[in-house]
C-alpha cells in the first residue's frame, strides 16, 4: 500500500514535467546579423537551470554549434571546430553575424535542445534561410537583346549558350 502511493507520486511528478517548443522558422538578409531564439516553455522543472545546445542539422547528421547555460560563462561556449563566427545572446538566442548565402548550406536547419539533466530533455527544429534582394545592377545590352529574343523564339540558342 505504501509502495503504491510512492510509485503513484513518482508517476505524477514525471508526467507533469513538460517542455514545449514555440520555435519559428527564420530568415535573414545577406549581410545582416541573424538572431534566432530558442523559445520554449518548461513546466515541472522549478528551480532547475537547463543546458541549451544549438546544432546545425544536415540530413541525419548534426554538428554542435553552441552550448549555453544562463548566467554561467564557464559552461557557455562555442563548440570547437565551428569555423563560423557565432555568438549567443544572454537569453540563449543563437547569433549568426553577417550572414551570407553560403550559410544556406550550413545552417538550413537548426536544432535547439533543452536539457534538464535527469529531469529530462527535449529538442525542437527550425528552418533557417538567407535571402538576397534581386541584383539591381543594370542589365547589359547584350543580355537584354537576348532576353527579348526569348519572347519570339521558344528556345533561343544564344540565350542557352549565355547561361551555360
Ligand atoms: C518551417 O518550415 C517548414 C517547411 O515549410 C515546415 O514544415 C515547418 O513546420 C516549419 N517549422 C516551424 C517551426 O514553423
Ligand atoms: C564575431 O562576431 C562578433 C559579434 O557579432 C563581433 O563582435 C566580432 O568582431 C566578430 N569577429 C570576427 C572575426 O568577425
């Protein structure tokens, strides 16, 4: 009887602990600093400080980018071997400074893991992309005339040659 009560208590305690992510996909313009928050709600972990880990996900593989513990500089660090100059906000948001189009290959999916140790852990994933505004350089005469031809010829040979 005593044991049953004890087990029941444990069961309830475990079920009441919950981590819910409220992540949003993010975009950033070339050259800007991207700040990507790891938004979540944790219940049942009162008084516990989680370790937050950011990863870049590529297919089934993941690369650790950053480890963050609020107000603990000794346990907050950029993962070794990450070539990119990343940093972290005081709330654990990941900062990718001066984004470029190559970041689309490296950071297209980001994982945020929230780890309460023995209390449990969970992770969420979001898509990230860098965009550039269309090139505003004037179109060259040569390209313009070839482009015009494409309206009269279904497959202008010159145009095909130009882009190959
Ligand atoms: C991000 O975008 C992908 C693809 O459009 C979508 O499947 C996913 O649900 C989105 N994730 C979030 C957190 O909004
Ligand atoms: C790295 O990013 C930080 C924060 O944006 C910046 O202060 C620093 O100058 C950058 N370092 C390099 C080498 O780009």
